[in-house]
C-alpha cells in the first residue's frame, strides 16, 4: 500500500470533514461534530495521509497556542486520526514523524502535547513512549434549579454545561452537581495529557 503524507489543501475540506466524522464515531476523544474545518490563531502543521489520492488520516498541530502557554514552545495536537480500514499500517506514526520534522525545520519546536479522553488513544500514546504530563476529569452536567434560574435571568436557557476538574475534586463535583452519566458521548472520562519529544 502506497501511503503519502502531504499538506492539507482547503479544496479538500469536505473530504477531510467526512473522514474526521468517520474517525469520531469510534473514538471518545471528540464530543462535538465538526461542520467546518477549524481555523487557529497560531501557525499550524496540517497534514493528511492519502492512499490512491483518498484521505485516510489527518493531523493538525498548532504551534505554541495560548491553551498551553505554560509549556510553550510546543505544538498542541488538535486533530489526529486514521480511518479504521487503514489502521495498523504505521500511518499514525508516519503522520507524527512528518509533523515533527516540519515543526523542527520550520518552527524550531521539538515537543508536541497530546490530550485525550479516549482509552485506546492513551494506550497508543504510551506505546509510542510519550510521557504523561497530567490528567483531569472531563464531564457534562445539568445545571441545578438555582443556576438555571440565574442564567435564565440573563436570557440564557441552559440545558447542560461542560467542563473539567482535578482527579481529587471529581467526587465533590458528583455530590454538588447533576453529572450526566448515562450518555455515551458526554459521560465523564479521564483526559490524560502526554508530551512527545523528537
Ligand atoms: C490512534 C490511531 C491514530 C493509530 O493509528 P494507526 O495508523 O493504526 O497506528 P500505527 O499503525 O502508526 O501504530 C503504531 C504502533 O502502535 C500500535 N498501536 C496501534 N493502536 C494502538 C493502541 N490503541 N494501543 C497500543 N498500541 C497501538 C501498533 O500496533 C503499532 O505497533 P508496532 O510499531 O509495534 O507495529 C488510530 O487508532 C485512530 O485513528 N484512532 C481513533 C482516533 C483517535 O482516537 N485519535 C486520537 C485523538 S486524541
């Protein structure tokens, strides 16, 4: 199988969104659907993997974004996946290697930061010998009557809220809030951060 790792072109947006949606189906990493390819304030490394000119994988890394201001200079991985029919052929590794080559060459950055709440992705990152840098809970909750009322006073009818807390605080959050547990997409998961240096 001939795999090419090349730069993403905006003319392929719909094809990119299709494969992204398909990868989302079997990973807990995402809880929202993308309808447009997101833009980013900082420079990005934006690559796709193709087989027979069809997109089968993608990676998007933003260089030194605000979200990891205390870690920068580093690349933050926003999007990464390989279509299930093409997994196990080193395509994920090829995407990471090429992205790091470009980060080093064009941005003098040798570190990437990966966060995922998907257990299989976490085991993949460990397999690639990435180092854990932190973990937290991510979850959604139904606002209580009082909070709903406060928000409604300002014109916002709130259905649910999404956020995170430290591992230690989660027990308290479950007591204090109506955490949504019975929804496969939104249920609480531990999100683990990793760093990769190359
Ligand atoms: C994670 C993902 C990108 C891996 O892609 P891939 O192209 O199949 O991975 P590779 O072929 O590069 O695998 C490299 C090595 O990791 C191993 N591996 C693959 N998936 C693994 C997993 N879940 N856990 C542990 N090891 C894994 C492979 O066996 C291979 O090992 P080897 O070098 O000893 O042969 C792919 O499974 C995927 O798209 N998952 C869903 C999307 C997702 O969760 N993305 C991360 C969002 S944060």
